[in-house]
């Protein structure tokens, strides 16, 4: 009736379509976390070389740099649900190669690298399609809440996945973490299949024959003109340079402290527990503090915490420091991602997110490879010191950025833009 306000939507945790999307991705993340920690452990077991182990991380990121821009434009044309389901199926097939190779005793480091590249390519399509699909599933004012719940779910998967993977690796055999990964992706595809929301693009986007390069350029131009989004992409790129190094730093330091594979899994689980707490607090922190306060505070906290890895006397302390760092990480992600999603027009979601990811992940391969080289040639403490210096520089640059400091406070799905 005219003049009667519409009832507010229920919380996202009571919305069927969101829960199916969220549940599928959390299930897939459990499998990916269980298998992901095994890649460097497996290569270290085969070769004993941190430098060779670092290539598995670097090669998984390379497809982002090569594909994310055209994929962003294509995702804005295609049915995003179909893209995500095909990606789950493709990752099942790719990961299944590893347990088969282990069973036939033909596993090589090169094969692990090849699977990492295929997984990385499929992840480009999936990640951009999933992010672009979220505004179709939840209302704009609920994007911060949905983003926080996403982060909490992924963090919970990070608690369960690594110890489960390392336990299977140690107790059941090297193939079983990858079998679990295949089963998790298959289950996630089934959950997506139950969704009823239409992800079909608008008829104009579906039928209009446009030059792909022009569409990609449109997304890049939008990002570059929106200075806050552009600066956040550059800042995130620097953070990801260090983030790409952190897992191998933890594995090598823990090994040198005498940790078993299961204890290494526990270190990563403690990080996951910290991330759950951070994701749960992210929404409240975003409401209590301004955008710039959160972003600057998070990076400053990580710059202070990272050097402590070199001072830890045992594996448990590595886990405690990692938990503290992981607490503030999701707060950063919740605040900047929800802010970004709300700013981007629906027809540009895929292209702008892919442009953002190209910049944000550009330094990941370099960070992973630099970490492997530094650990092999300098040792753990000097490698930690080098990456800690990067954090300090990022904290100073972010604090000096007036666009980040003065960003308007987010109000639900809108912004107090001047």
C-alpha cells in the first residue's frame, strides 16, 4: 500500500539463497584448505627445497594476472551460477589427477605445478563470478553483513581444513587430502544447483556484441577514476606480496623448530580461529570506526606483529602470532570489500572486481618466489625481517594517503559521498 514502508529483509543467515551460495563456498574452501597446505609439504618431502615449494604458490597465482581482465568482462555476459558450477567440476577433475598419480607412483613436482596452474585458472572464473553474484542474492544494505559472514565461513574452513589435511597426509596417506578436496567441490556444486535465483545477465549484456577489449577497458577506467578503489587495489597488492610469503614462512620456521606435519596443521588452525573472531567482529568494527581508521589500524597492527615470527621459541607461539595477524586480516577484507561492492554498478561488477584483483594479486608470485629464495639463502629470521620491512613501508604509505584517511563512512549499502 502507498505510504507503508516495506518490511526489512530477514538477516542473511535466514535467507535460503544466500545460505546455499555461502555453504557451497565454505564447503569448497574446507577441501581447498586441506589440500592447499599439502602442496608445499609434498614438494618439501620430494625435494627438500623451499624455493621449489614456493613455485606451487606462484604458479597458482599466475592465471589471475593473465586472465582476470577478460574473465571479468565475460562474467558480466554469462550466467554466473553456471560459471561457478563448471569451475567446481573442472577443479574436481584437475585435483583428482594427484591421488591417481600418487596411487600409480608417478607423481612428480612438475605434475603438482601443472595442477596448480589449472586450479588457479579455474579459481579466477569462480572468484570473480561469486563476488559479482553476491548483490543478486542479498540486498545492498546487507552487503557488509553478508561479506562478514562470508569471511567468518572461510575462516572456519581454514580452522578445519589444514589440520584435517595434515592428519590425512600423515595418518591415511598422501593421496587422501586431495580426495577430500574433490568431494568438497562436488558437494559445493550440488548446493549451487539448488539455488533458484536468476543469474542470467540483462538482455543487453547477453545479446550486444561488443569488443572484449572495450569492455575490459571500461572496467579499468572506472576503477582508475574512483581514486579510493584504485588506492585500495595498490595497498592490497603490497599486502598480498607479504601474504603470499606467510604460509611458507610458517611451514619452514615450524619445521626448523621440530614441528610434525600435524603440528603445522595446528599452527594454521590457530590462524583460522583468529580469522573467525576477526570476521565476526568486522561488521561491528566497521560500524564503530571510519573506513580510514580501520584500514590504517589493521596494516599498522600487522606491521607490528609480523616480526614476532622470528622470535617464537616453538610452533605453538607461531600459531598464536598467526592467530593475532589473522584476526585483523578479515576486518580489512570485510570493510574494503563491502565498501567496494556497494560502489560498483551491477553491470560493471565483474569487470571492476577483475581489474581490482589484477592489481591486488600482481605481486603474489613475486612474494612467494622471493620468500622461497630468502628462506633458502638467508634463513628464517632474515626472511622475516625483509618482509616485515615491507609491512612497515605499507603502513606508513597508507597512513599518509588522504583519500583513505578521509573516506566517507559507510551507511548500510550507501555512502556519505561529497
